[in-house]
């Protein structure tokens, strides 16, 4: 997969609706200057300024220029190229997102004086024409942070878990814990609530915590053989469980695991993260991203987020049957982050025999992919994300 020789100037059509299209060529080719052509814009100077700021945020250093074209006038674009040919230097034409006028002009230019042509294939590969050689991104693959910036969103911080916490022992523990959560879905909520309440009353750095008798009774938590608490001990989420007159003393392996056991949905989120990393289709995967929207200062927390090529995947994790509000919120979030290059997934672990028939129909209407973890093994979940990641990379 070659790196192209440097491009002095990149010519392409401006896409007012999808920021990713405007970045694809520059991200791969690293031009010194880029000229965006447009037909109608209310304020092209403001668009140019915003593009320049966007390029700067994601680390692209190039001069940005906007030029108006007459619609359906092929000669207009050809004349512009010939008039400015001396100042363009080694130039290339980017065809991704271009209309028939751009395609025809590029063909004429190539026939009269061969220039470099580039486009994004339907499968997501960026190629040189006419050779069809795949071009490696000059800036490397997109990270989640960089991809969010394309839509004026900033990754402020991570939530309960940071990337440094996501080591192999925690991922392996999550596999055992999600198995227990699937098996004991109704008791799981009670045990999490009990641990959460008792930890909140303990010291911030306490690894041994008393689950007091009253709280245990309210949440049906016991240390009897075979019960969920003892299964957590065998799974490695606890290192010691000891009954006493005041209740049950439990000891956690680490503060990270202690905090995870206080969270109702974190094991499902880690399971999704692990499957996305393991499937091999994503360039970057991040868990629990707290993001800020630049325009209105709204703050959202994204459960699991991944990039595949120029695409972005948002995964929302629900440890119950999701309602219509959850589907609508995820759909709106996907639209705001670039509807044509963003896929949304609702990963659900409903309790018991909760049905998803009604919500599945609504998901289909809104383009949200629904996955029921009760019906998927770990390998099945990995295969699911492998298919979704491949489709995302291809822009489908």
C-alpha cells in the first residue's frame, strides 16, 4: 500500500452536508493547498474559515480556498484549471462526492495533460486512478477523538474507566461477569444496588467494605453457598467474602473493580468494547467518552465509540429492554455526528423474558441496529461487530 508523492494542490467539490467528505482527500494526500469548488453558498468566506479551523484541529496544515462554479458549465471548471495551472504546481483532482460535471472535467483534464486522480471506493478504500492502487492515509487512521472533531465535538475526558484501565485482566473478568449478569439478570440489579450503597458510605480508597445487614436484607443479598455474591467471588470480582454479625464484609481486588461493581451497565459496555477491538475491523475504539458540543455546549457520554476508515460507530448499551426514547436519542446523536458516515448500534441485555419486538421495528425505521445479547455468544458478538465494522468502512 504505497504513500503517494506530495501533492501541491488538491481540487475537489465542497460538500456542505457531510464534513467527512471534505476531509478524506486532504487526510490521505497531505496537500499544501486545497481548492474547494461550489455552486451556491450563502457565505463562502465563513465556510472557508470554518474549514481551515477544522483542518487545523485535526492536524492538517494546508491553505484552504473556495471557488465558485457555474452549474452545468463544464468549460467553467476547465477554464479555471487552465488559468491557474502555473500556480497549482503538482495538482490532483479528488472525485469522492463529486458530481458528473467534476467527473467529466477530470476526464478531459486527464486526457489533455494527465494529472493525478483519487477517489474513495464503495468498500472504503482510497485509491489512485486509473491504477486502482490503495493509498495509505498520510496522517494515519482516524482516532475517535479526531473523528469527533469533524462534527465540532470535543472529547473532554473518559467516564468511569480510562483507556489505562482496560487491560487484559479486566477484559477477561468482564467475560465472566457478563455471563453471571445474563444468568442472574434480576438479582444483578439488587446486588449492584447493595454494593453501590455500601461503598458510598465507605472511605474513598477502601478495598474492604461492609455490606450492612439492613442493606443486604433490602436487596436480598446473602453469602450463602451458590448465591450470586459467592459466584462473584469465584469469578474473581471479589477476593474475600466474610459473614459477620453486622452483615457481610467483601474485599475487592482493586478500586477499578470496586467501582465497576457499583455500576449497573459497565460490564456490558466493556463486553462491547472487547468485541469491537477483537473483531479487527476498527482502527480505534474508546469506552465511556464524555464529549462536549462546541456550538451549544451540550455534554453527552458515549458508551462505546469506534472508527473504521472515515466512519464512526456509536454503541449505546442498555441492561434492560430499551424504550422508544433511547432509540430516538441514539438516532439524533447519529445524525448530528454525520448521518451518512455514522452507524448506530443499540446493544441490549434485557432481564428475563423481556421482549424486544416492538422496539426492533422502531429501530429498523430509524436505521438503528439492535442487538440482543441474550441471543449472542462472545464469538457471535464479535462476528456482529465484524460485519457492522466492514459495512461502516465501506460507507454502507
